[in-house]
C-alpha cells in the first residue's frame, strides 16, 4: 500500500498572505491541527500548525535576551524566531522544514517518518506541488485493510522460508534452540523457549508472515546451559 492509496486529497489549504488570526479561525472551525500553505500554482511552501500558533502566543511572555546570551546565537536564528513569533501572516509563522513524500512512497516508510520525526502528518507532493496529505489517522486505515500481496493459501514451504529469515533478523530469537514447522498454514514452534514474552514475540513475528493461519507452541523451558535463560 502506498501514499496514493491513503492520502487525503480534499484539503484545507492556506495562502501565504493569510492573516494569522484567519488561519487560527480556520483550524478551530474545521477542527484540524494544521494546514499546508500553498501559492497560487499549488506549490507547497510550508505548513501552519497549532503548535506554530501557540508558540506565537507564548512568545508574548518571552523576556528579552541579554547581549551576552545573544553572543551565542546567530543573528539569523534570532531574527527568524522574532519573525515567527510576531509575524502577522501565514508565511511568517509557517514551518518550512518539511518532511514530504511522493504518491509512490510505501505506507510503512511514511509511518516510520511520522514516528521518527514526531509529526502528525506528511504532505504528498508531485513536482513540488501538493497533491495530498497522509496523517496518523490515514495510516490507521492501513492496519485494517486486507492484505493484497500474497494469497492466504501460500505454500507451507514458502511460509517456513520467510519465517526462518524473519527469525534470523531478530536478536532476541534463539534460532539454535527453537525452530518452526508449517503444515496447512499452521505454524508450530518446537525446541526451547526462554519465556512467555519470547513466545509472544514469536507469535507476532509468525502472524506477520502472509499465509499463516494459526501459531502453536510445543516448546519446553530453556535449560541452564542457554545463556541468560531463567
């Protein structure tokens, strides 16, 4: 699934010269936490969020910095903050350091960006022009969408190969002491398992392999010779 499959295209957009008061009213009336700023051609210029507006409001109580503190901050940084916290138009307060994606970006990568950057939405652009936005709410739809790539009736051999590969990629899996067998899409783990927590991790890992119908355990408690075993 890619950005084009989830993105919202009916967007509230803000012109760069819109007054800050009007922007705040739009966000409040529409019940949204942010909106893209675009020019007349649809080119994405930035994003105005409630955080930008709250920062402007909070700046009223900022104390003037001493000349000594100012020595450690560049004039550009100080001027930029002054403009963002006292500007009267969207172009002054908007965030311009944006994370953007294209229509072909996989949703898994979008989710990674949103989590890594701690943001709520990612603009989708085509040749620099805004075509949509993928938000956290949009990503939730990917979790409930049925898998499209591989049939649930996948061969057992293919399931086992993918599962073993996935196990090898996880440092918490004791691949020397636990192994899976697959029959009719049912995965059964045999061998020694460290704990119930590891069992839970293995179950989730197996359920993530397309075609797996059920996960079972025929394991035993890990013996003392396995390092770290309880």
